[in-house]
C-alpha cells in the first residue's frame, strides 16, 4: 500500500496548538540537509519524537523509514540521495520529500553546505 503523506508527520507546539502543518513548496530534493543542531531525536515504538529546544515544537515521525531518512540526511549529498540510501523507491520519494518539507518549514531540519 502506498504511504500517505499525512500519516508520516504530526507536529505539536508546546503552547497547546497542534495539528499537521502543510508545507510550503521547497526545492529540497537537490539540496543538502541536516537535523537542526537544537533538535533532539528520541526513538519511540511508533517511530520517533523530535523536540526543538529553540521553538519548543514537537514533531512525531510516525514512520520508521522517515526516521531513517532524517538520520541519513547529514551524510547524504542531497535529500534525494538520502532517500536512495535508505531504500525509498523513486515512486515513493515524493511523499517522503513532502514530509521533509514539513520538517524544514518548522526548522527541524536545515540546509547545510554540501
């Protein structure tokens, strides 16, 4: 079954507002990305919890492949190369790139020098 975008990431702000934030259009597939240095990752049975110490936002990664993708970003030359490195089929990469866009919009990941 195909993975649906809205099942991958849910973000929660500590101030009580919660929901899924739909991303702006970013051209991240060809850029180098990394986890923001102020973000902590805690593995969970459902995937992982990301907490940004600067913005106080939580992100729930509800897919283990997405967790692996986020972990691979720092070593890959591009987001698309990170997708390839964790075995995401090219036909499914758009869904995962949209999830990364959500994480970029909330500053959980950031562009890094290639």
